[in-house]
C-alpha cells in the first residue's frame, strides 16, 4: 500500500543531496573501506564526460557480496548518470544490480532511471515495465510523494519534465490494481499542471467501473471535466456503462447529450449503451430517435439493440413504432426472435387487442419460433385481464403438454382471471391445489384475500389467513390490510383493531392504506371521533394522508350530517398539499343536498370547477337527483344539458334520477321520452327505472301501462323487487281488482320477497276500502306472527272499515289495542271515532307517498 517518504531506507547522503543537487554528480566525499565503487566509476571519476562502455565484464569479474560490499544510492545514481546518453546500458546495469541484491530501494535512483528511459523511444517500453514493477512493490512511497520526487529529480538532474513518465506511472498503478494510488496519482498530476493523457484516464475510469468503484470513477470524471479535459468516445462509453449498471438511466442519457454537445463522435458501443438506458428508463420515443441516429451514422445496431427498442415501445403501448422497428430489424437482414414476438404480444395485450396477440402467437410456427415460458406467461395473463379465461386455460394446458412447467406466475394470473370473471369455484380449486403442493406464495394468498375482503366473506378470508399462518407464509402489510378491510366491512372493528396491533407487534409498519381502511370503518360505524384519533396518530408517525384518506374523511363526515365541517376539512387538506379529488367534492355535494341545502351544493360545484377539477357523471347525477327530488326540474335539465355539452356519457343512474323526477310530477310523457332515449343510447333500464315508471303510471291510475312495464321486466330478466310488487298491488286494490292483486301478492311470496310494513299497509287499506275486513284481519294476524307491529295507518284503515260496517264495538276495541301497543292516534283516528269519517277519504297517504 502507500508508504510515506520517511519510511524508505534512504541514506543520509541522499538527504544531503536534496540540499545540494550537484553533490550526487561527483564522487562521494566520504568513501569508506567497505564501499566498493563500480569499476567504471573508479576508472572515470567524471561520469558526465566520455561515458564508458557498459561494465558487463567488470561486474561479472567482481561478484558482489551483500555481507561485505555495499552499493550506496549515491553510487548507484552516479553510475546511472554515467549512462545518460545510453539509457539501454543504464537499464541493463540496474537490472544486474537488482538481480544481485533485489530491487534497490532508492526512490531517487529509480526516478533518475525512469527519466532516462522515458526520454528515449527505444526504452519507452522499459520505462513502462519498470513503473509497473515499482508501483507493485509495497515499499514504494505513495503516489503523491512519488510524483513530487519525479518532479524534483527532473529539476535536480536537468531532465526534460515531460508528461510521459507521469502517465506511465498512472498506467502502472492501474495495471498493478492499486486503484486508490492511481486516483491519487491522477489528482496529483492535475494539481501540478502535468498533462494527463485521455487514454490513461479512460483506462482508470473503466477499471474503477469494473471494480464497482463508481464514486471514485465519477470523481475522476468530474476532475477531468473541471480541468477542461475533453474525453473521447471511450470516456463517454465507460461513464454511460457505469450509469446503466447502477440503474441511473437518466444520468447515462445526460452523458450522451454532453458527448453530442462536445462534438464527440460516439461509436457503436456508445449508441448501444444509451439505447439500452433509454429502453430501461423507459423512453421508447427517444430510444427510436437514438436508433435512427445510429443507423444514419452508418452504424449497424445489433439484434439485441433492435429487440430492446421493440420491447420498450410495446411496454409503453406504442405499437405503431414497435411494429415499424420490427420491420426495420427484418429489413436489415435479422431474423425474428422469440423475445421480439413475445414483446409484441405483450404490447397488444396491454392495449386490449387480444385478437392481434393471439394471431401473432398462432403465427410463431410460421416464423420457425417456439413459444417459451415467458411467452405463455404473457399470453395467459393477457387472456385473463381481457376476460378470456377459457383461452387462458387452453394455453395453460397446451403449455403443460409441451413439457413446459407452469410457473407460479401462471397460476396467480389464472386465479385472478377466474375471480374477475366470476368463476369462483375454478379459482378456489386452483388456489387449493397451489396451497396443497406448497408453491403458493404470499402474492397467491393476497390475491384471494383481496377478493374475499371486498366481498365481505369474513369466514372464508379467516380460513385463508389461518392457512398462511399454519404454512409459515410471511404475511405482508397487504395481507393485514386485506383482513382489516374484511372485518371493517362487516363492522367488526374490535377484530380489525386486534389485527392492527398484531401487525405492529410483528414489526410491520402500518401505511396510509391501513389507517385509511380503519378510519373508513369507524366513520361507517358512526364513530367519527375515533376516526380522527387515527388520523392524528398517522400524522404523528409522519405518514402523509393521501387523496384516498382525504376522500374517506370527507365522505365519513358527510354521512353523519357534518357536511360543513367536511368542507372545512377539504380546504385544510388542500393547504397541506393533499390535492382534493372529484370523489371528495361529490361527497360534499351529496351531503348538502341530503341536508336540503341546494345553494351550498351548487356553491361547492362551482368551487370544484374553478379549482380545475372536472366534475364526472356521478357529480351531475347527484345534483340532478337532488334537484328532481326538491321539485327543481328546470335546474336538473340545465345540469343534464351541461353534462352533454362536456361530452360525458350519461349513465343509467342519471337517467333514473330524471325519470323519477318527471314521474313524481306526473309528467309521464317526458318520462317516456327519457326512457326511450335511454334505450337509444344503448343502456338497459334497471329495476329502479322501471319502479319509477310503474309508480308514475299508478299515480295517474293507468294500471294497464304499469302492468305492461311489469311484463316487460319479466321478459327482459330484470328482477322485480318489493317496491315493484307493492306499487302494483296498491294500484290494483285502488281500482278494485282484488283478484289480480292477490295473484301478484302470491307471485311475490313465491319469489321469496317478504312484505314490509308499507306492503301490509297497502294490503290492509285496500281490503278495508272494499269491505274485505275479514281478509284484512288475517293480514293483521300474519303481521303478528312475524312480530311486526301495525302502524297508525293500518289501525286507522281497520277502525274506519268497522265504522263503515257499523261495528262500533270492534272499532273502539282496535283503538284500545292501538293505545296498548304504545301507538299515538293522529287526527285521522279521532275524525273517524268522533265524526265517523275520514278527511279526504284517504287512510294511507303516508304509505302512498313512500311508494
């Protein structure tokens, strides 16, 4: 390693020579008996004139004995200088002395010899070899010291101070693998204004890069550039390669740009490396441009370069460029390969163009290609994501038939595909097989847990969780988040909290998703205070709320009637740098509408638009529904036109809100027109739309139209719900069509649809109104069996019916029973009991309004 100057065994004579340089150019003034000079020096006391021939015979005739004969550094230097004009003889002499005694550990003597050798073309190689030997020896001083000693010796002995010997020294350190010394040597040369040759800088940078000494390589480059040394294509090739190796693709591209700015002509390797960086970045357009430049310069890209560009284009969905480069590759005389074919298939799958991917897959045989494991993985995943699980299964089986062992990635893709397509039995069968065979990993478990948690299937999710524990599969934050979500959806907050604590105990740090899920659970439970405690805890742990967190808090506050507070929170989040999203604004608008504050809802809508957030269909649907329910159909229509102007596609919910608004106004003509428009745009009316239309026609006593819609629902497979049947039964009873109403009631029960209090109210009122008191009483008894307490409307209908029939005793008994049940009679009750009549002749205005 590095040695200091004082550690070298240099004689006092050399130290004195540093004070008087000429001292070393003459015979030593203090010879001793043990000192034996070289015969050539003895014969010629003035070595600077008439240098003798190489003293081969003298040395051979006088063998040196290390015990009795000492050759001092001064004598060695003087002898070397005697061959000043004959560096070959000096080198041979040095080698003979070194062979007898080992390397002469005198820095100055080596420096003298190096200057002599470097100054001659004949001994140029000798200089390099000597420097390599010298740099490799551990006794040699550090690079900075050696550079200074070379400078001093050149000055002292009047050698030309050229850069050659210093660059050879740099080269020697690199060859010897002493890279720290090489970096020091390079720095010392720059600091002393010694020219450093680019070829040796390149060698140093490349070697540092190969040894993964990236910071040192960057330091060398920065010093080089800072001292105005312009590298060549080799320099930039090396720097770009290092950046790519570190994954710093943008920095590699910056070096490429710098090379072009400095007019450095990059070679084949340079373009290949920068294209690799651009494809890994990825920036497919820039990669295509670099590929074009490469070809324009007459450089021929390799198949690997073409392949990487095609893959990058496909990955970024730029299929037009991917196909163009593919054609360019083929026209250059290259053959199609499996990687290119697979990349193109992946690109088609990403775009949702599964047919083109399958077509390319089927043509692989024509191109002499055979799909590999990666090809099948891409195609199976593509089929699953594009709802073609049947084709994915076919490819999976084909893969096994060809002897290609399916990977866990294939199995995970198929499980996801089955779950997405609703083939739950197949998904869990494959999952169980993966678990039993022991190949299921945490991703496999998380996929199934995620689906079960979203479906609220707690028991099944718990079973999967226990399998993970029993089989030692490490549970991740995603695993815990899925289970916490599962418990929150079912309202089991205690179990969710227990999992949260367990996660922390196991060394996992809850993330923003974890806290957001728990907050949502507490908001839905109505415990806003606990939710805010979680928010404070999250912020204390330096976990920044996301837009998802923001939406959960805003929506939670709105659900519990704290919409104004939600708006304040939204503004606070915005100041904290959390950009509100459309969902948060929609919650606030919906909250104000439900609170009956339409003006506030409109103000939030305008604020939303002004802040640059575009309202979506849900925004307009919420506003339109609110306007319709508050009987502001003109404002609803205005919003409808604005929706169409912005090019948004209206959904069924928006049409449903408008149709319901018209139906409540008994404007069935407008409702019919919207219903027809809904069908024209390719949407299918749902149960809610049909119920609104049926209710509208019932209100107009047009039961023929209402029953026609009922038949249409059945023929189109649209389910009829309790509201559908209750509305139809109500209308039929009012028209006196008891038999038809009874048949519909039986149909409803046969479908497993159970009546609620509104249905019973409609039935009892209709029967009482037609004098069917006995049947009405049976309905009352049916309610008692189901532990349903009749409401005031039902008692009013029965009391009025018995009054009408003259059964006063039964009427007053019902009144007493009503009081015993804790029901408070209303004005209608007393009008019947006192006056024997009903205001307006309507017992169930409340029930009809509910329908």
